[in-house]
C-alpha cells in the first residue's frame, strides 16, 4: 500500500511516509468482516484438505529431495557477477558521499531502499538467493585475503573460535537496528547517511571476518545474508558453494523450508524478528496507531523524543510479543503431545520455518505497489545518478506513471498473498509435524494450536493491511 507518486517522492526527500498508502481509498463491495471470515475459512479448509488428501510418503520424499536438475555455474559468470556487485556497491557509496544530497536527485536512496531491500528480497524469495555469490563486503574481503596470501603466504583471518552460544544473535541485533533505521530513524533518506551506513556495515563485516573467518562471521552476524537466506529457502532455484565450485539446483517452491533439523534459538528469534518488523511496519499506518501516537505525543516532552520513542518502543516490543505468542503455541503443542520439557526449544526450531511464507506474503502485500511506483524513479536517475545535471540516456524527464497501481490492485494483491502465504505455512507445518510424530493422527492433533495461530494471524494481517487503503462498510 503506497501513497501517490508525489507522496512517494516526498519520502525520498523527507520522511518514511513514502512507504505506505496510495492516497486513495478502495470501497469494498462487501464488508471487510466477510473478507476476514473468508480468509480464515480458506486457511482452515486448507488444513482439512491436507488431512484428507495428503500425498503418499513416497511423493512427499520426492518433493523433499527436489528436482534432479542442476549443475555448475561457469567461473566466468561468477567473476562477472562479483565484479558487477562490487562496482555497484562502490558506486553507490561514492554517489552517496559525493553526489547531490537532494534525495530525489541521487541514485543511492532509490537503489538502496527500493531496488535492493524491496526488489532484491522479492528476487531472493521467488527466483533465487544470489546474495552468497554477490555479497560485496564478502567479495572484497575474499579478494583482499587472496592477494594478501599471495604476497605473504598468510591469511588475513585469525580464524578464532566463534563462541557457539553466541549463535546468530549479532545478526538479530543488526537486523533490529536496520528495521529501526528503515521505520523510525530521521534522515534515513539522505544519500550521505546511507553511504556512511553501507561503509560502516562493510567495515564491521571485515573486522568480524578477519577475526573468525568470513564464512562463520557472515552466517552469524551478517543480518542481510541471514535474512536473504531465510527468504531464499522458499525459492525454486538454489545456489551454493560446494567442492570449490558454485552450483545451482532447481527444486519446487517452499521445499527448502522442509528442514529435518531444528534451528537454534537465535535463528528462531531472528525469523520472528523479520515477521514482527513487517507487521509493525504495517501497523504504524493504522488509525489505531495514529491515535495512540497522538496520545503519547501529548504526554512526552516536545521534540525528537516525542516523535521517535513511540514507534521505537513498538518496534522493540514487536519481536518479543511474537516470540511470546509463538512460544505459547509451541508449549500448547508440546503439552498436548506430551513432549518432554527439554525438547520444547527444538520443537520451536523445527516449526519456525513454516512461518517464512507468511513473512514473504506480507512483504509482497506491503511492498509490491511501492516497488512498482518508486522503482520507476531509477529511470530518470540512471541518466543523472549523481544529480549533476547529466542526461546520459535521455531519460531525465521521465515522470512516474501512477496509473499502473490503484487501491483495488493493492487490496486484491494483499488478500491473495496473505491467504496463499498462510495456506503454504499450514502445509509446511503439517509436513513438519508428520516428520516429527509417529502417526498421522498425532501429527494432525499437534497442529491444532498452529492452525489457530495461522487463522488468527491471517485475520490480523488483513485487518492491518486494510486500514490505510479500504473504505469499510458495516453490516
């Protein structure tokens, strides 16, 4: 849900208000309550369908193994992708530091917030997670390490032992910081601020890689590598480094989320943080939050604190609320199935991946219209990326076409993506239960708490997404 192109542009020059709403309202043909009931019924019906018409164990095993289509990525392709990735990364920093500091006239904010964070996330979820192959800070460290090793015979990395108990908690902290920057921080659209943040993040990854090794540090502390990795589990194309070569493999959608092992507690919480941050992003646009923020603003001292503290507290509280809710569901499941108390964290780590399609669905519902509208800004910016008055490709006079998206499109996309995402999540949870419990009857019974969670979150998500965009009717 996005505002008009002018409000979108206003984000790129002022605040994050760009992100949500079209400035127009969609008059629902039926009451909103009926949409919510229908969506809940669809999720419940999908569960009943899975119970009655699940495929054979042999078919499911084949589905888990995926397709036998795959191969090596030619080294020349890898080199080209790496060079392009590093060149784009360096250029974005340079443009942010030395280009025009008017956000509308600098390519860095649009490339970072719109094409990379929103667009590349879609690419990772629906096509392939290429981030392991094109992660610029990691590539720069690897190239530097290779050059250093060639000249000195030693490695830049100290290869210290990474504390196992620390896990992915650094990535959790960094993702929360990124979410705060996206949703709350002032001047997040200033090109120089973005460039400095990119440089600092690359330096942090460099330091960690030099201490513990790039592979260990990136999977534990690189918030974007971890996030893109989660979304990429859903994608049909899988890319991985194996046997000194990059390889690719096709697989059905979502089977990468059918894990046979439990995620550690830090990764379980990271998944909940991603989902919570998306929900908070949507809730910040609702009339209920606006009213609450106005009340809090009247209580807090005037100034930046009054503006920043309420959304900051909401963002910080969101993941813990999600964790408490998810934990309650897991505890209910464990007690219902008489699972030993010591196995509860493992149970939580097994089922949390089933929530990833919901995060993808919410990302699609919340950001697709934004990508389609704000993504057009790259056309004029491509001709004048630094804001120096150039016209390299003759596109500087291009203006955003807001007619490609309307409120009806946004609402229908939201309904379809949220419902399908929860149906897929229900299927994944059901398959996970079948791999854990001994009989299909036990697996079915274990999923009643998860089904309640799925239905509740379906209704809640649609209600949140509806607030800025639809005109509701009573009756």
